[in-house]
C-alpha cells in the first residue's frame, strides 16, 4: 500500500505496551507531533485495561464509527499485538505500524501473572491467569494483508526475540535496526519512516 494511493489519514490510534501507558515516550512523541503538525487528525491513545479481551472490546467500541480507509494505527510491544488483532478483524484498509511487536504474548507473559505496577505511575494492577487464555484465543493465525503493516524491529531488543518478530511480519514492509532496545529509545531515527508509511505527512484538502 502506498501513501500516495491512499486517502489522507483522519484518525490515528496509538496502542501502548504491557505495563505502559499514554505517557510513554513514543506515545507522547506521536501526540506532540500530531498536535503540532496535523491538528486535524483525531488522536486517541487510551489507557488499556489489563485484560486483553477488555482491551480489544474497549478499542472496538471506541473506533466503531471510524473511517477505516482513513485510519492509521501504531502499536508498541503488546500494543503491536493488539494492533495486529484489530487489523486482521477489519475488512478495511487501515494502515498499521508495529514497533517491536509482541508475537507470542500468551507464552511470554505467562511468568508475569500476579500483581505488578505500571511504568509511568504508582498504580498497581493484577495480571490474571485467565488473561493468558484470552491472548491465546485472539492470536491471528496469519496476516491476511501483509502490505498494510510496517514493522520496526530492533535486533538489540532485550525483551523479545527479533527473529520471531521478523518471521511473523515477513513479507511486510520492515525496518530492521541493528542494536537499539525494546523501548526503541532512539526512535527518532525511525519516526519519519513510520510517518511516511502511514501517510501522516500528507494533508490534502
């Protein structure tokens, strides 16, 4: 999918990762850019509940009236998994960028069951055993439309295996980064490429 061939983006959804929030560095970077350069875009970055099923239900309700042909989605880590779940359920051509996306969260989060805290607050929440089954049940078997995704994957990710991410999004436009980390602390280097794929810099009247 080419941004030149697509309708201009009118809605942007950002999905944060596990234990993260709308206050994450990348979420704030997108928010600030939209407010400065594309205030016409409807921006939504909700705080996602711990339950994967509740998170997807929240997103489905909140975006029910969005024009998908003019929607862009960015998901980081577990948010990348959720973005993929949503995109595979939509029959429409939303553009999706996944940043170090979780590929097997049902496996990787099995040892996180219990009480934990969010990164950007003192708020505590409980990650329940049944959430693992929710993740497993919603995992898409394949990507029906690889061209709608752009994957930014860091080989230096200390949390997720970059090879699994690259295999999952094989056939998708991809930026494979040498080094870096799970949080993509040097995301500025990839920010322009993500915006270009999503068509955020294109503003047609």
